[in-house]
C-alpha cells in the first residue's frame, strides 16, 4: 500500500512538473521569438537566459526523477554523469542568478555612456557582454565543480552517494556558515587538529570570495545603483 501511494504521489508530482514546464517553455519561446524580431540592446543576453532556463529545468526534472529511483547512480554509470549534472546545475544557476545584473549593466553602459558605446561600436559591445557573461559563469563554475561545492544540489549528492558526508558536515556547529561560504566536501582529508595548509586556505578563501561576489550580484543592490544613474541620466 505504501509503495502504491508513493508511486501515485510521484506521478502526480511529475505530472505537475510537466505542466509547469510546458507553460514556462511556451513563455520562454515567445520571449525568444520576440527578441529575435526586435533585437534590442539586450536581446542576445535575454535569449541566452531563456535557453538556459529551459535546459536547466528540463534536465533537473529528468535527473531528479532518475536519482529518486536509482540511488547512488554513480555505482552504475561512474561519477562522470554526476559531475556533468553538477556542472549543468551550477552553471545554469549562475547564469540565471546574474541575468538581471547583466541586463542593468548593459543598459547603464548604453544609456549613461552612450557616446562611448557608439564610438566603440554597439554591435561589438553587445558581443563583448555576451561573451563575458558566458565566460564569467564558466570561471566560477569550474572551481565549484573541482572543489565539490554540491551542498545545495541534493540530486548530485544522491548521485555521488555522499549523503552521509554531507550530514556529517551538517552536524557541526558552523554548518550553516560552512554550507554558505566554504567548500568542505572535498577537503582532501583535512585534519581539524592540524595546522591548515596553504592550499586549503587558498581554496576556502576562493570559495568564500566567490560566494560573497555572487551574493552581491544577486542581491539586486547593484541594479538599484545602476538604475538610479540611468534614471538620473534620462531626466536630464
């Protein structure tokens, strides 16, 4: 009876996810179609964000359902599939998280520094923003992958079979801070009683800096400052 109930709930959840995904995909396709027709200043960035959302949510829906039925999937496929999933989650989340900031920054440059943008070349400047946006997320995603910054992705944790290790880290007094700022799942057997090595300090410093940087970009505060200058420029 419990098994039947579980499958009914799982099918209901999957059906709800499919309906929401279909609605979201329709909206994003309309956004992409409109952007391709109008081709405003941020059309490439907006299309990239729409495509990223569709890929991330479709993959997440499939991978979540697979890992729920096949625990520790890495035992059957190897860890490579878990790391590919982790990269998609991390890269996609980063791209979506900083999207509004990138849009506001582009508008700031094109409006406040219109003459400079015109002299440099608007098409060239749009390409620069497009490439930098992709590379920025890549630069922050690869170290997160190497340092096993998977605390926020339970599907990846389930795939790798490191739930016990995560729970062990979650039972410490600084668990919330560690999960937010540091990369402790790949500590290289670091001994808490020993003096921390330089490589460990550098790694954790990078993880903390990366987190603070992303929190700042995703907080909407930078957009507020940029739009303040945009509106002030437009009122002149």
